C-alpha cells in the first residue's frame, strides 16, 4: 500500500509500512523546522518525493472549493491531496480539512496517531518479590512489601474508542 505523508506524519517519528511518498512542499516545511538526523535518513532512504500533475491538482482544488475547505488549505495541503489522488495512495494526516477534501475525492486516509487512539496501552506492575502483577501502581507490593516494576504493557482493545472505521 502507498501512503502519502504530511509534515506531522513525518515529524511523528512513527514507522509507516509500505511505499511512502510526500511532496516537495513538505520537505520545505521540514527544513524550516529543522530535521533530525534520524528523519533525514528516513527521508533519504524511505520516502519518495513527487508532485502530482496538473489534472490531479485541479481536481484537488475543485474538491476543496466544493467542500468549503479551500481557504483552510495551504498549497502544501492541496499538493498532498493531489498526490494521494494521482498515486491512489492513502493520505496520512490529522488535518480535518485535508481529510474532508480527501473524502470528497474518495481518497482513503489514516490519522497520524491512529494507533494511539485505537489501542490503549494499559501498563501493569510486577512485584520484584512475589511476582504478583498489579493493574495499578503501589509504592510497595501490598502482598509482600517488595518494590514493583513496570511490566510489559498489555493492550486493552476497544476501551474508550468509540471510533468505528
Ligand atoms: Zn510482592
């Protein structure tokens, strides 16, 4: 699957699977904010930079005008929408206006922080003495008084996520 990443997606530090693309305008925004060596390595090795052609750009602009988002979208945003349209890619963004225009064009999108929202981490605490696992933190183990350590987190699914998509 191809993904078109916006600036916040690239700055998130998340690893995205599949073929990754972005637009030159995003590289410009990133260089203004300062790029870490890690991000620079990702940009050089994993992300293809491309621009959509005129027809896709025109369709993106027309869709933005029809949904009323045109004035909220930057040239970078429109370039991202156009590239996702042309490449038939998933658009990775948390920007509602971009998502809205993407929807109007039938472009699938993913929020940048999707995992954080869908899967809630639930930490647990294991006693270094008796080994009992506690779902909540205690200064000392209520059973034996030894120190608790943070255990590998489990994933509790479906808690607090009313988002069905
Ligand atoms: Zn204990």
